[in-house]
C-alpha cells in the first residue's frame, strides 16, 4: 500500500480520534476521583495567607460577565496567581462596580485550597477609588457549603464529558474495525 498524502492524513486523523477518546475517558476518571475523594480532599485542605508588600502588590480582580466569570488574585504587572469561581461571591466581590478594574489593592488574603478548588477565607483590601479599607470574612461552614456545591456541579460536568467520551468510543471502534477501509476512502 503506497503512503500517499491522503493515507498519511487519514492515519493522523485516526490517531487524533483515538487520543481524543483516551483524553475524554481520562478526564472522566480524574473528575470522578475528585468526587469520590471529596471528603478526604476537604479534610486535607490547606490555608495560605499572603500579604502585599511594596515590591509585590496584590490586586483583587473580578469579572461577573460571561464567558469569564472568575476572581483573579493578581500580582501587579506580573499576572495572576490564583483563579476562583465567582459563583459564591456574587454579592460582595463579583459586583458590577468592580468588573475588570484594578482598584482593589489587597492588604492581606487567606485562601483555602481543597482539592482542585480555591476559596477566599478572609480578604482585606484598599479600594483606591474611595480610599476605604474593606474586610470580608467567610466562615468554615460557608466554605464547606461552597465546596459541596462545587462538587455537586462536578457531577454534571462528568455527565457531559462522559457522553462525548462514549460517542468518541463508538467512532474509535468503528474506525478501528474498518481501518483499511478508513484509510482508502
């Protein structure tokens, strides 16, 4: 069988199909593991406290508009060091007044990391527009509720990815079963 451009392209295309199928099932496995080990992840969670310094100014940046509804813990002129979901902070941090504005300079922040999720336990920042200092604290019960809601939402993500993985598996089996025919079409 001569290796024409068409044959090489189809081999490459088949490889992409097989790798995508593998990646989708691997994603389902990893996210399923996060759900099954949710209690252990929460019990082994760690807290991190950071403070701004004159050399390294931390900024609280948020966006509550789709498609990027996140909070960023941003180091001035260097990029972000933490990304959090806005879902739990819609009334106090992710508000329209501060959308994509670098006006909240963090004095101190304490983050709680449980598994793949990050949460703010306490943050104190200076609003450079009003020159007022604001402090927000979240209780352990609130953070645990945030974590449970995120783990619950992960089930829907797994369902969607699993659906695509099963479709990709079907296509992979069809390609593998008729590989010679697939190459020669």
